[in-house]
């Protein structure tokens, strides 16, 4: 039975207003200790204080009442490890409407948990090094210091760090003062602080010098955004000038730094709110749980999220870093200045930041709005098409539930429905509304209604129109699922019906109760063929009929802004595709991308046939735009991955992808040489086409890549391989090579100086081997050498290799308890187990590989039974949602195979002009 939120949330009899936090870090002993003084507003009379604490030793406690002018120690204390709470009881009650200060000393160990205050290890000049940093979102500040660890309970923070003098201390704010500790000069009347200082003895100072770093006080902020770090950090520094006030702020960490300098002033202008802190650092960590974290003033993240080689930077890595950095900078407003009231409203932070990136402004050539359809919208619809989905705004009664909603629904679906709303009300009104929302709740907390109020207010101010935003949006946010629109036409009308879309087929009545308010965004053409888009048409009943001349081109969901699928007849679908293939005169690139994704999704659910979806792909074979080829590649890869155990189907689809079909002609046209004068589209299309042809086993492409790798092996000169082709080349070389190729990429993994993008490519390549001894060696590498943060890459690589899909699943099950123990204390184990359901995993992996983790590609009913049986006796509380979604995915895939094998085989036989037996 689900817990009520009140069982997890803290009582509100007191409210913290300020924290004085002093933390001493000993990197050599891998420990920390500290003192926190918390100023409290007492709301109701109480003699007990309940706060959050986990994995800490709490020692001395004192409580001072400013009104009573007395100081007392606790008479008793208790700790609930499951609820992660501490309770302190005192003899004298604090009176209502009074102020008090609670002082607690504490200590803990710097573990590799990647949560709370933890250690990250690295190798430098052959020696092991350690640095420490924090990761508090969503509920891990309590693992670093006792606190009221809820987003609603904002306070100010004054952080002081004590560390060895040769290290660097970082926190949210700028350094106010820093000095080497001198016992005579740093005497204090505070007994608790004096005790902390007393551990820095004169004898120690003969060997070690310690220093005290005091940071400026923060604005009001939530505990999960507090950050600090200690280590031997090197840095790069730059600055930006605010367009609103002219203030200049320092920035650190080069390509990522450059992105910050570009996007910060743009965000300030969009939101009409200046970035309020004096600096913005980015700290790159060797061990990091997710991709990156938006700590206010101190963004943190894994090396692959922020570092690249300026001499060999491939387009994918540039885009990855730009996306990560701009997303985290957007959080400086969404989440940091204005914060969701509780985790139920996580999407107000994450959805806005996925949507409100400014990459389109700084890199218009990347066509990010078109890319959004494949990267975010389709990803969201894929997860939301399951019965095990959840609403965007979802009840979060405890930490287990909170950690599981960092998924494609809170991020990508939220961004998608906000993008749909933006298109419906108009971008100018939408952005004005967002600015109003932020200004109305500066340094405060919000719920869904607050955002709708801001957008409604903007609509009234700009043109006097009163748009009922809650009516349009509430079901999109508060109900799970999304609609499929079935279009039935006569010569002069369309009947449009909405039903819930499920990947398993038509929804039963009990699952088909929601009626969404759907912006139809209908494109029609006049007698001269000129297109017109109606953004006002809305479907808010089960079905409706519209007068439209269907002899002329038309399309629903013009621009693919709607969060729904559209089901046309096979004849109409092919007609729209042929019209769209003629160029942008009527239908846009976004329309073409949406057609491909809809066609394959509707084929998967049985509402249409795979052959009709493949016919659409075939119609687009002369397409010039990389973004459309990207959507085609993803969907063909999905087919191959689904039918991976049917050699005839795989061979037929590979033929379609390579020499006789789609991608080889592009390879022949574009070649293997990248030029600085190439457009972004050409560079990415070349990379995608070569990757697809190699994946399909095209012998000429495979041999070319093998030759590149051979030259690289012999010379150790990476320039033998274009940076954009490095990953495809090393994977292909190991797949079609032997022990020498395997050992070479393994050496790249083991080399601590290997750049992040090269290291990740090498991990995938290790998993591509077909040799049994290499496969076994990779498994041992996972168990004994791989960093916890990197294990997800290995499982993804093993699942991309059809020779290891089943053995990888067995390996995972055999070593489940060992892996579970390695991830004890954090929530990233769900990404290892289940992969793409968790959006942090999507942020870490490429979208092509994030589906490929552990058990997601088993393909028979017997597999589903085995998976269910395996997890029967496991504690799945930390990944319950993702497990249910994975089981739904497996069920949908087996049903699809059963339903569509004959259809797809027939299409392949016709396409390739030869008989195919199944």
C-alpha cells in the first residue's frame, strides 16, 4: 500500500531560516566532520525537533532559545534509518512564534557512493589521488550534514571549509576569506567549533598545514542545491557581462566555459531576471552518478559531460557538452531561483530546462527543434505508451519514489507538452508568461497552477485574450498516457477521434477514460497549393468532424508540436509522405520526422503494418536532411533490434540499410573525409550513414574502417581516424577483429589519460568482440576494474552485440548481488538494471544505446517469465517503476514479433526481389 506523503515529510512546527555550516575534510583519511548551526523559526510550541539525517555520526547537540535566553542539551535522541530522520527531545519547550538556534556536530566517511559528500578517485603521475564533492539531489544533503532536507524549506547558507592548505575549496558562493589555520589566531568561544579546530594540533602542523575557507552567504535556497568540494583542482577562467545590469561574473572549466558565457546573457534577456550569484563554476568529477547537477553557482558533472579535446572534437561531443551546460545553466532560474514545492512537481524544474535551452540561438545550424522530436518527444511517447507509465505530476511519498521519477516523463514528456503549449499560445506570450512565473516566485516555491497563472496573465496583458490554460493542460500533466488521433476522411470532411495510445494495441475501455484537450494544428492548402496552418482548432471531445477538401494536401499536427500520434489510412499516409518528400514547399522537416516516428510506432502497436511504415521510409530515400535520416536510422535499428534472433529478417533489413538500400549511397556520395567547410548537417549525415552501413555489415565500409583502425594501432596516431568516426571505427574493428584489436581498446580503457569520449568508445568496443575469451575478459573487467559510473556503458555495449545479449543478461543475473552491493546507498543501480527508463541514463548514454541495458532486449514469453521469476525475491523498491516499464516493453516486443513477422518478411521479399522463408 502506498504511503501518504505526510509519513515522509517533516513536521512544520519549526522552519529553518539559516545554516552556518563548517566542514573539515581529510582526504588522506577519507573522512569528514563538521558543525552545523541552524537558525529556526518556531511555529508552534514544541519540545522535540525532527530533522533529516542519514549515514552520519551525530555527537554533541545544543539548543539555544533566543526568547527564553537559555541553552540546553537534548535529553534523548532517536534515529530512524528507513525514514532518514533524527528526533531530539528537550526538557524545556520552545515557545510558539519564537526563534532558536540548533547546533549539531557530526562526522562521516567519504565513500564512493556518489551521493551525499563523497570521494572521487583518479590517477595522476602513477599515483592514486582523491578529491571530494557533493551530490545532494534529491534527498542526500542529509548524508552530509543534519538538515531539514525538503525543497520547500529554503534557507540561507554560510559555508566554511577546513582542509589541507595545498588543496582547493569550492562552494556555491565566492570566497569571503581564506587563511592558513593558526591556533593562536583562530581561537573561538564556541566550544563546538573549538573542538573541531582542536583536531588540527600543533604536532600535525609540523607535517600538514590546514586552512580555513569561508564563503559568502547564499540567497534563499533548498538544501539539495548546496554544494562544496575539496581537492587538487586545476581550472580555466573566463567571464560574461550581464546585458541587464552590466555586471561581470567569472566563469570556469574551456568549451563548456564558452557555452556558459554565451547562454547566460541570453537566459537573462529571455527571463528578464539577472543571474543573482557572483560567479558560476563548473566542476568536472571523475566519478559522478548522473550526467550533471545544477548546484547554484557550482555546476558539477562527469567528465564526459564537460570535457573534450579542442584538437579532436567531434560534433556529437560538442553537442553533448552544449546540451548539458545549457541545461544546467537554465536550472539557475528553473529550480534554483524558483523551486518546485515538492518532488511531485519535478517537471517544473526539468521540463522547462529541457525545453528552454538556447542552443537554437547560438547554433541555429544544429536545428535543435527538429532534433527535439527524436531526442525528446519520441523518447517520451515511447515510455508513456505503457500501462506502467505515470503522470508528469506524480505523487512522491518517499525517497524511493522520488528517485524513480527522474525519467523521460518528468523531463522529455514535460518538455514536449510545454513545447505544445508554447506553439498553441505563441512563443512570445509563452516566454512572457514564464518570466512572470519566475518573477512572481523569486526565491520561492511553486506548483503547477503557478506556471499556468503566469502564462494566462501574459496572454491577457499582450492581447487581452483569456486562454484557459488549466483546461488545455491539466490532463496532459495530471493523467498518464497520450492520445492517438484516428483520421477518417470523405471528399470534403475529416472525422477525428481520440483514444489512448498503447504500444500493445487498442486500449481497453478502463484504460481509455481520459479526454485530452488537443491542439490539432491543421495544415491545409488552397487552390494554388499554398499551405495554411490553423493553430486554433482544438479537439476536446471523443471525436469531431471538420470540413476540409481532402483532394488537396493536408496534415494534422503540423510541425510535430503535438504530443500524440496520428493514424491515417495507409493510402493517405503514403500520399502525405510522397508530398512531403518533394521538399519544404508544403510540409516541413519536422513534419517528415514526425511521419516516420508515427508510422513505426503505430506499426508496433498493430494499428498499422510494418510494411506501411517501411514504405514511408522508402519514399524518403532521396532525403537530404540529416535529422530525417536520423529518425529513419533509429526506427530501422529498432526493427533490427526487435527481430535480432530472426536471421532472415535481420539480413533483409541490413540489405535495405546498406548497399542495395538507403545508407551506402550516402557514404559513396559524402566519403570518409571531414572538412572544416562542411555544414553541421553534412558532417552528421556522413557519420550516421557510415555508422548504419557498418552496423548492417556493408563489407566495403567495414574494411575501410578496419584499415583506419589498423593504422591507428600501428602508429598510435588518432588522426588516422576522423574524430566523428572514432566510435564507429573502434567498435567495428573489434567486432570483425581478434585479440589484438580487443587488447588495444582495453588499453585505452585502462589508461587514466584517455579522454572521456575516447574512453567511452573503447568501453563499447570491448563489448563488441565475438571472441568468447574476450567476452569473458570483459565480464571480469566489469566486476574488477570498471568504475561504478561506467558499468552502464558496458551493459549497453553488450546488449548492442547480438552475440552477447543473452550471456550479458545471464551475467547480470549471476552477479546481481555483487553489483547491487557496489551501488549500495544510491539509486543509479536502476540504470544498470533497466537503462533508458531513467532519464539520467538517457543523459549519460546516447539515445541509440540507452535502450540497451541488461535485460531490455530479451524477446520471448519464456524470457518474460524468467525475468519475473528472477526479481520475485529481490528488493525492487528502488526501481519498481522502471522494472514494470521494462516488463511492459518486453511484452510489447514479443507481441510485435508474433503479430508482424509475416508482414515484414513479405515486405523484405518484395523489396529485395527474392523469396524469403520464415
